[in-house]
C-alpha cells in the first residue's frame, strides 16, 4: 500500500479488496459465493468519493487488519 502514501497521488485512493472464495473458472466453480457477490466489494471501493479511505484492505464487511 505504498502507493496510498505516495506524494503527488493527491485525490487518488488506493485500497485492496478481498472478494472471498467465489465460484468462478479460476476456482473450478468450488467457491461458496457468486462472482457478482464477490465483485460487490470491489465496486463499492472503486466508487468511493474523494473523502473515502485509502490504504485499507477490505472485504464485504469493511476494513480488515493488515
């Protein structure tokens, strides 16, 4: 998450997300959640306003400890 603290990155939020174990081709369809449900956290974080968090790691329930 070094990019989150990069000087000159003003206005750019940098966060990581965990979609969980999704039933996709990559997992051989063994995941317990749909791809749409897994994508929801990425979409939520990608559409934050300028005052949103940066440098976080989140899942669908919110920020997780690093």
